[in-house]
């Protein structure tokens, strides 16, 4: 009888394992994800279904999101950032409005907003991030319709704010081109300016540059100062998971502004001794010991974190090119530690997930990247390991904190 129970239990375990592998394969192959054509088709259908049929021209665009491995430090200084192209993207369908106010609908949330392009709405703070982008991008352009009906279909998590808004800004600028004859040539900086009302501070245009230029299945090194990008191949196939941290607030504007101010003060102090230094990005790890001695203690954290993070980008590029994912993962963990201990970001959930991923590096995971606002974590690893291990992390997180994070495969 005991043997029968053991055999039955083992069969049940094998069945569960097989189901997990089947689920992992389906998720890795993207069978639960809309492709670009299907997303555009759904966006057009949603536009007509929610706002009614119309003979007006419908302009569409689709853009993939990006995954920033080492990117958020360039909000505070010009430097280098490292991205890969996400498999999750966003479709936008837009037509001239049929009413005196613009209307927007978002899938899968199903939320609807109405707003007008003009000064009376420009100071509103309750508009969602996509509506703010429209206000910033469309209002200054001559020759556009006075109102729009807009449909968004996005697989990019809206909580992944920088990627979501950058993808929307680029897709929107592409679609707006369909309403005017001349080349709009909307710059990365112009699109990035739409971030400020959405995220509470002026973001660097590096995410926009990455969305515009990062090729599928490739990594991209971005020079944020020049808004230039170089794509490169990596050795080995990696999958990326997304874990949203429940209840984690976004960055407070005062947090960002203090660190911007301190980074600027560091540069000015250093330039007193090295007038030819154009930015902190031109410093190296070997320079830090002497430079830190010349700075007040309260400023040393800024130059220490920013210079080391920028140097980690170069090492990560070399590791990815060679397929040295063990080193790449180690650099991610080092970055997470510096983000919380040196830079002062508070994210208990992010730190917990990062440690769990570190413990699972023998089970196919490579590393974890806590976002610059602490609201989510990217998990990098072998394609068949990431979905299964994220399920385990989600359960462990709930056991520890009492809330269950949302996970997705990007």
C-alpha cells in the first residue's frame, strides 16, 4: 500500500513537472502574446468598436518595448546604457476625432479617457501617461486634426513606466506622420519631454533612443549624450521575465532632484581641479580614490555610484558579446546592491527578489535587475528556466510579504 501511494505521488509529481514544462514552452514561444500584425488589427477593431465606425483615415504604428539592464543612471549624468529589445510591444491606431474632445481607449485595461488638446488641459495632473504624451507631442504640430480618437493595445506592462511611455511616444509620433505631408522629424528629446508629467521628473531620452533603434534579438549600447545607438549580437539565447513589486511607490520627485543636484555639484567641484572634464562619464574607477578626497562626504555617494555604474556598462557589453552570462549576472547583482546601499533606493521587495534569483543561478537563472524606481525586477535566464522559476519566486514572495507579485515573460 505504501508503495502504491509513493508511485501515485511520483506520477502526480511528474505530471505537474510536465505541465510546468509545457506551460514554459508555450510562454517562451510567445503563444500567449499578440504579434505586431494582430496587435494592430486589434487596435483598429477596438477603435471602431468603442468609438464607432468611421470613414476617416486610420494611421497605425507598432513599437517594441525595451529592457534596460544598465540604464537609469543616465537620468542623472550623460553616459552609456545597455538595452535589449523586448518581445512585448505596443500598437497604436489613431484617426481624426468625431467629437470636440479627443478620446482614447487602452487595452487590456479597457479604460477610456477624454481630453482636449489645448492650454486648459495642459496643466492637468490626472491624465494618464499616454494622454500627457499626446498633449506634448501633438499640440505643437501644425496641420493636425483638432481632435483624435486613439486606440492602444499594449503587452508592455504599464508599471514598466519608462519603457511603456517611450514605446507609446515613438509609436504615436510614427502614427502622427500619417496626417501631415512634411517629415515631422520629432527628436528623442522632444518625445522624452512628455515623460515629465507622466513620471514626475524629466527623464533622459535614452529609452526613446533605445525604442527607436534596438533590433529584435539583439542588445544595444546607447550613448545618451549623443543619442546614438549601436546594436550588437550576443552569444546564447536568454529569456527575460518581469516581476512587478506590489505596493512599491514610484520615485519621488525630491529623490530625483536631490541626486541630480548632488551629481551636478560633484561635477563642478571636480572641474575646479580638472577644467577639461566634460562630464562624470569621463571618469574611471581608478580616478575615484583621489577624487572622493576632494569632495564633501555628503556628495561622495553620487560620484561613486554613477561612475561605477557607467563602468559596469562597458564590462556588461563585453560579457554579453562573449556569452559570459555568469559575469553579466554578477554585474547585475553588483548594480542592485549599489542601487540600494550607495544610491539610497528603498525597495525591500526588489532586494528580496534579487536575492532569490541569486540563489537560483544553479537552476538556469543568470541575474536580476531592480528598476531605477524599485517598482519591478527583470529576471534574466535560460528560456525554459525563467517561467518556471518566476512562478516559484512569486509563491515565495507571497509567503514572505503576504502579497503576490504579477509576473510576465517579456
